[in-house]
């Protein structure tokens, strides 16, 4: 049974002076998830928000908070993000010295586990964990900034993961993140993604008509 397509708008592109009301507007506009990009200025050359901001925006939406941790080291912050209200906690394998331990830590707080692969990272580094996680986040830009150009060279990785998941009958969502727009959303879905992350397209296209942009990404 093909998985329904979900749209997870990234708040990295929202108005940071009113994140709570922006999250509320995304829910009203039909977002399935809220993608929260956490950056520490160390794992990636940019700084965004921490667990306290997530705690403060939590009451603004009941939607799943799809938290993308671009931070290292990551283990020591998992509890704070879990308690702040994250529902899915996605980490980068390069940000931990023990991927299995980080997976267990996220599960200890009863959260869904995601692993993210940077454009140049190989599937091999996560193959052994696919039966223990809920989501793989394929980066189609170098992590760190919104508004970058989509990197189609990651699509074969998406296809290969899709085949593995189907062959082993695993219950793993495939999320693509970075440069997703109305032109490439179709090929991303055809390659196997069932969750599309988008920041600049959703917040900036069609005069920022969130509902229209979310629907266009879902339908295209
Ligand atoms: C980049 C983030 C992405 C980014 C997506 O490091 O992980 O989620 O915000 O933004 P757009 O859709 O503008 O590329
Ligand atoms: Zn992200």
C-alpha cells in the first residue's frame, strides 16, 4: 500500500519574530508535519533555535514536530528536545560516535527516530539500522541554509533506499529535504519520498499563500 504523501514545512524560512503564529498558520494551511531545523553553528555553519523555542511553540499546534537536529555532539541534547515537545527526532550519524546508542536514547523518550544523510553520505552508514528507525531524511542540499538549489544527484540514493525498505517490508518513511519546489517535487516522489520538506517554496512562492503552496507540492 503506497504511503500517503505528507508535507512538512520547514520553519527555517518563517518570520522568526513570530514563530508561534507562523506554526499555527501552517497547521491551518494543511501542513502534515512541522519541520524544525535545529542548527548549532558547529555541525553546520549556521545557528537557529534550541529546545526552549520548541517548548514555547509547542502549544501553537498539535501537528507532529519533525525535529531535524543538525548539531554535534547530539546525545546530550536528546532529552531536552524530547521534553520540549519534539515528536520525531532526526539526527546525523556523523554527529554521534554510536548510532545505535543515539537511536536507543531517542526511543527511551518514546519519540520516533529519524536518521539524516547529507548529500555525499552513503546509505551504507545507516543500512544496519533501517529495521530500528521510523524515518530516513535524505538531504538534497548541504545542511545549513534554506533557499539552496536542489541536488538531483541524491535521487538514486532515495530509489535504492526505497527498494531496500520494500524488499525487507520495513515500516520506514522517506523524507527529502532541501530545495524542494513545484518543479522537482514530482521526481522526488517518484524516486520514493513520501514526506517532502520545504521552506522557501512554501513561505515565499505565490505571495506566501501557504495553503496553495502546500497543496501544489502535495499534488504536483
Ligand atoms: C537545510 C534544512 C532544510 C531547509 C529547507 O539545512 O535542513 O530543511 O530549511 O529549506 P528549503 O526548502 O528552502 O531548501
Ligand atoms: Zn531540515
